[in-house]
C-alpha cells in the first residue's frame, strides 16, 4: 500500500505522527475554549460573519482560551486582491483581537501556523496519504462530464443525487487499473472511501441547536482536489485537529456538513471538536422575516457603519444584545462594567435566528455616545469627517476648542443629550453653530410670525444681553422682555388668563432660538448663546 500511496501522492515523506509532534496539544486550563474565525479571502467581512467572529472571540477570551484567524484560501478562483488584509482590517476596526493567526497577506503570529491553507498543502496530503495506506481513500478519475452523466442517471430513476455506493464508479478500480490510468496521464482527485450508511443516524449535541439527528454520511467526498489542495471538509479536519480547536463556531449553513466532519474525525480516530451553529441574522421585510442579505441590505456590510460614523463599540454592544437576551438588562444594571465583564453563554444564543434591528442598534449607539466625553466625541467626529466630510473636518480642525464646547452642551449632566446616534449626525444637529454653514436658511417660526414683532423682541433682548450673566440672571432678563412687550413671563398666569397677553415666555424664547439657529428645537439656548457670543448673535438677528 505504501508504494501505491507514494504513486498517488509522491514526495510526501512525513507521517501524521510527525505533524503531531510539530503541533503538540495546547497547555491550557480546563474549560479553555480554542476557536477560530476561518473566512475565505473572497470578500470583506459582513455583519453575519462579524457576529460569529464576535461570539467566537468572546467565548475564547472569557475562558482564558485562544482565538485565532485562519484563512481558507483553497478556492483560488474566487479570491479578491488584498482579501486577507481586508479581513484583518475589518476585525481590527471592530476591536476583535486575535491571539494567533494572519496579521498580513503573508505573515502570522502563533506556533500552529501557517494559518493560511495554501501554505499547508503538504500537511493535507500527508493526512490523505494516511487514509490511502489504510484503504480509506482512493483516486477518482471522473471528468465533469462523467459526474454529470451519473447525476442525470440518478435523476432519471429518482435516486438520491451524489457520488456514493454503486454510483461511486472509481471506488472499485483495482490498483493495476489505477496505475494504468496514471501512466496514461489521466487527472484525478482523492476521495474518501466513506464507511457510512445513509440509513444510519448521527446524533450529536449542538451547543446552540441542541440535540440533533442527521443521516450518516455515505458520500465519497473529494478530500484532495486536482491541484493538490484540500476541500473545505478535509482542511477543516486537519487544521482543527492540529491547531487544537475545541469549539467550531460558525453559521448554520454548515449544519448539513456535520456528519461529514464527524466521520472524518472518526476514521482518523481523533476526538472531534464541539460544534455551535449560529442561526442567521434576520430582517423584518413586509411583515415577514428573511435572512439579512449582503445584496439587498446595506446594513449587512460593515462598511455601512463606518460610512455613517456609528461607533464600533456600539455595534459590539448591540451584537452582545443579539447574542444573549439577558445582556441588555445586565448592562443597565452594571454601568461601571464593559462587555468583557459579561459572560456569554451558548445556551442563551437563539437557535432560530435573531432579528437584526437597526433602530435598536442606533438607540444603543445614542446611549453610548451620550456617555462619552466631549473630547471623545470630537476625536471620533474628526476621524469620521476626515474620511467622509472634508468640509466638516476643516471646520473641526479650525475651531477645535469651540467644537468641543459645542459637543459639551447638555453632556455633563445626569441626563445627557442623546441627539447623536452616529458621528455623521453632528453636522445635521449642529451646523448652525458654524457661520460657514449658516446659509440657505429656513426659519421654523411657531406662534410669532410677524416680522416687525420679531424684530422688536430681538432688538429689546440684545440690548439687555450680557455674556457674563449666570443662567438665572439670563432667564430673568428674558422675563423682562416679556413684561415690556406684553407677553406673559409666568406660564401659570398665562394659563389662567391667556387673553390678557400676546403670548408667553415660551413664544419669546422660540423667537430667540429660531433667529439664532433656524430651529424650533435645539439643545440649551443659554449655552448656545454663550458660545456664539453677543456679536454673532447681533449679526444673526439682523439676518432675520
């Protein structure tokens, strides 16, 4: 058998025992989880993938385990340029730190590498050769046309589709026939000689789905392709065995592959990892729920959150809420703690899929931003605008201290303002604080609309305004304006006898607010006036 195996996979001299010495068991404490994020470099990270990676990294970290990044690049046709770098950048942007794995297109950290499958070709072939020598794998010379003909014949008699049993044509070739085909230059792949029977059942406990019963695998799956690289299934076995993976956390689209994977571990006599299959994130669409789509839903791409200026920490807080429903209450009750202090549990992950609610994410983001210091808001808004709003970036740079003060309005108080759900909101909420943006004005006048009346209020008020006044003195001067012009300075008196007055102090306050900002709803008017200063106030009053 060795000569036969040498013919099929030449120049493979090591054994699986040799590789086990190179990759020894990890020295970790009991209960430590070793898991991975293992994407293909065929595109950037999307929200569903980020969700799985977040759960995997969190589970490893909270058990003092290991989280590593492994790149599965055996499908060369679908790779994109700088695909690995893009994945690394996306994880880094969301604060998901790896303990081992790829750090660039070609470099990695950790003792269990290479962490990119195209660099592990000889390792996979060594494991495949072991199967050949134990009559558990064989070469298959079927062409695409051969496989298509087998499929058509199965369809015509309504048999199960696949390469198995009597349909596994080359499983029954003799060694002599194989040698002749190789000598004739025929190309081949290596297939598993499955010992399974479809009528048998595989029963296993999924950490998210619970106890599952699936048909045993009887397909003679391809394990080594014609280019010498492994298929996903075989690489999964080899890498997770040698890298000491204890838990495989992945999307439930891989659920049907579990019988194949368990069978591969079994034919080698290896202990399989535990599996946790995460249901897809769902979206409400016309009264029904469907899977969040990379093609249909802009919020499925994590670039969406960068372009909007939604804090990465807010996204992680939301993902933790989606992952475990008890996180939200825990976080409210533990305001001095962080995500790192919360213990995520597999049993509390939804087995049927969780609704991805952007509105709820934005509400979490509002709360998160409201608790930041004005300087932190400034730095984040500056970084956002540097990439997406050059005009705002220039203003923030030019007026740094002033901008921080604007961001600090109603911030350092028991109930801070919550008008920013994303850093891109700063311009929309505060544009009127910058003279350069104060144009194309659309005043939101309320009860007082007569221009002469408005001018009279503004002229009297500015004659009394003093930037050094405290808030009580400032408010009393507004009352003086009301009393002088026939408006009720006391709301109780106004409600008792509204016909005795032109209006009330709220109406006068609105005239001042709208004249300075064009808006009828703004943060604290006293603070706005102090920041604008009397000279700029006069200019804006004259523009009305």
